[in-house]
């Protein structure tokens, strides 16, 4: 029976049955579709032990693809804390030729593709399936155009057929990433007049709580901006959040954290001596506030007080 190129799940199962994840993971490729304004960039993550055999990720354009690759090398780059934070399609191959399909949007629960998304995804997976069969026979296929400083790509013609072609890699933007943190000047001036509690320490983080989600057709994940007193475990900042609209909604959320901490300090009526955090990412977004107020930012691998409070809150959702 011929493979139905318009049935993405059927094609994903055929890809899973090939089971050439490790061979296909050596290099990336591009798919230039008639149905999309930008090329899709494909990369493969082989699975480890267990039923997961591999994942085929398809990114809509160079921007999310580059950011994903950067995060794999530099975990605190940008604002993405998991692969779920990048827009992409994903075909998941399981043992026995089983497969699952997901569409990822930053801050949102992964969902099976919609009919409109399937109309784009089906041909992309079908082209990738044919390419992965060729990679099995010719492991060097994907480096064919490397001497031209180009990626291997498959380009869809008006006749619906996919043909090999080089794809020039566009130059990286300068800067490749930019964060814009703004603070209310009058509130900064008011906070600077507050007493300085030198011995007070807060433990703070911004965490994804994937077990909690909104009740919508396209559910959004819960994020929690939290800070607790390191000694008393009292909540100093406790803001439940989810992404808004727009392509940079997650980044916009991160850029507002310094102002949210400024508001919390004003509410508490004093400046803590130290704010302890876990990542250099969180430090970047709080540092502009640290230039206005005299608290010290300290990075630790563990935040025992905050972790204890979070564990208790997640274990008893009514207290969240």
C-alpha cells in the first residue's frame, strides 16, 4: 500500500519504522515548502534506552532553530528552559514503529497538530521520510553542499515534487539576542529610600509548573515567579503567570521580572540584603534592579528554602 503523504501520522510511523535516528542525527537539513514563507529546519535527537527511539524536530525558520541550537550549547541563553519553549513540530518515534505528533508553541501545552497544521506538516514529513531512507544508504548526503557554505535542502516544486538544492545560510543578526528590561524610575527612587535589611535573604526563581495548565482549547502552562525568606520560608513574591499573545510572549514575561521584584520590595517596605538565585539567566533579568538597589545577587546550585516551599505548594494545589 502506498504511503499517504497527506497523513502526517502515517508518515511519522513510517519514519519510526525506519529507525535510522542515529544516522540522521549527524547533520541538519532544510525543507523549503510551497506552503510556508520560511524554510523549515530539521534536526534529529536520537532516543536513549527505553521505548523512545528518536525525535524529528521541524522549526519554522532560522531564528527559532538557531536559538534552540544555542541553548543546547549554552543552557542559560535566551529564555527557553525546555525544548517546549520553541515553536516547532515534532514527530516522536517509539519502539515497534509507533509514533506521535505534536505542535509546540512557547508557554503552551503541546498538542496534536490541527487540520491546517497537518496540511503543512504532511508534505514536510513525507519529504523527510524519503531523505532519511537515502541517508541510510549515503551517510554523507547531508554535507553535499558544505563547500558552498550552504545547507542541504529539499525544495518543493510547483508540481509537488521535492528536489535536492543548496540553501544559503543567512548571516546571524547582530546582536543575535537582545533583552530589554525597563524599570519605573519613580518606583526605583521610592525603593532606594527604604531601609536596608542587611541580614535578610530571599531565595528566588521563575519556574515552569507543567502539571498545572489553563482550561482552554489551547491550554497554557503555569509559570510561577517566587521568592521566599531563606530563614522563615515566608512568601515574599508569589505570582502565578502564563504567556500572553504574540511571538515573543515568553521573553516579554521574563523582561518584566525586575519590575515585579521592585513592586514586591516596595510592598515589603525594605530592601533585602541578598537575593539568591539558581541560574545566570535569572541573574541577567534581575541585574538591572540590582544596579538601582543595594542588594547582592548570589547564585547557588540549590535553594533549600524555596525548594521546600515549592514542593509543599505543588503537593497541595489548593495552597498554590
